[in-house]
C-alpha cells in the first residue's frame, strides 16, 4: 500500500510546500489565500464545530447514497427484464442529469421544505444515474456462451440473470459506485447551501460571509476527507465480498 501512495504523498507535500512558500514570499493576505499552516491552525481551532457539521453531512450523504444504490439496482433489474421500458426511460434518466445542482437544490428545498427529505432526494438524483448506467452496461457484458449454456440446461431468465448477468456486472457496478460516491458529498453540500440547519455547506456559507478563507479551506479539506472515507468504505466492502466469509 505504501509504495502506491508514496508518489501521491510526495506530490501533495511538494504542492503544499510551494503554496506555503508563495504565501510567505509574496506576502499574500490571509483574507485572500491563507497558507496551509493557517488552514491547519483553523482545523485545530474549529475541530469540534467542523466535526459536528461533518457528521451531519455524512449522515445525509450515507442515507441518500444507500437509498440510491438500492433504487439503482432495483431499476436496473426491472429495465433488464423489460427492454421496451429501458428504451423509453433511459432518455429521461439522461435528461435528468442535465439539470444543474445550483438550480435543483433550491427547488428541492422549495418543494419539500428544510428537513431531511430534500437533501436525501438530491443525493439520490445525483448519484443514481452512474450506478444505473454501469449496471445496465455490466449486464450486457455477460459472455453469450455462458448464457447459452445455462439456457441449454433448462435455466429460466431469472436463473440466467442471477448466475451469469449479475456476476458479470460486478466490475462495472463498482466503477459506477465509486463515481457516484464522489458526487454524494458534493450533492449534500449543495443541498445544505440552499437550506439546512447543520452541515459542511452551512459552515462554508457562514465562513464565507465572515471572510474567513482559512475556515472555508478547512471545511473543503473535511469534505474531501469525507469523500475519501466513503470511497475507502466501498473499497473495503469490495475486498470483503471478493474474499468471501471463509477466507482470512
């Protein structure tokens, strides 16, 4: 693991060092661009508030993402067994992805209020399509010989799907899952911008209004960490399901 992370860590250290040096040499105002050391100090000073807001954001993102996974899987199965429905619905799903988050978030708040529902719905809408598309693509990658063999043995459509199509879609699904995970935190933060009581989005908005660029960057760092944590959880789940319960 370390040899793979080493180039990334070295590059990140060089970028941070260059950022720090530029801020000090050019005497950049902290109101415009605080140095990394200032961001770290803000993180330490605001760790309690940032942690509380991060938990609120992560809770919404995790709930919305979990519902999105379930909805994407159920929809993909339904469309797989009803190709005529897929031909009619897929253009609508594609069109739904063209609506910008900046416009969608306020509408969700306007329609459903300031509670949990609009934020969860926004996460579902943003993360649903990549997983649906990856699953549908994975089903089509089923080896025809394997499918024909099962059919020749008397297997029905559901058995062929469960034994052949579903395993074939695993790699594509995981790719779509990772793409959607990167959108989950961003969608939650956009929903919090539009209206929320707690969350990283509200924290960033308050810090921006107080001209605290260091706090904004600290919150951005926390949101990136949440995204990496979600991706790490997906990677861990992938490894656990690949090894199986009987392996160490």
